[in-house]
């Protein structure tokens, strides 16, 4: 549910609109699919606001067990 200009409206997510258009497979639906799919793809890769990035959590499976000390001299070539 979204509020637009003071009206409460039910709005489908873009991926559901795309799925609906594919399922209907009418000429008018096929005509708009490339634009909808391009919009969906662009949204996947658009930069997120920094605040959103801070809210993301790193899964424990890939979290480092200890921080890397970049000052250590026992690295390769050091």
C-alpha cells in the first residue's frame, strides 16, 4: 500500500508486473516487457544510499574471524 497525493493505493512490485505481463503474453504486454525488464535491471545495480549500506549485515559465514592488521611487516614483499 502506498500513499500518493493523499490517496492510498495498492501497488504491485515491478517484478510482479513483469511476471504478469509474461503470463498474459498479449501483444501489448510483450511490447512493454523490454522497457520494464530494463528498468528492473537498472534498479538492481543502482547505487544505494550510504545509510542503506550501513544497515546490511555481513553473513557470519563470510565474516572475518579477526581484523586484518595492514601495518604488519610479515606480508609478501614486506
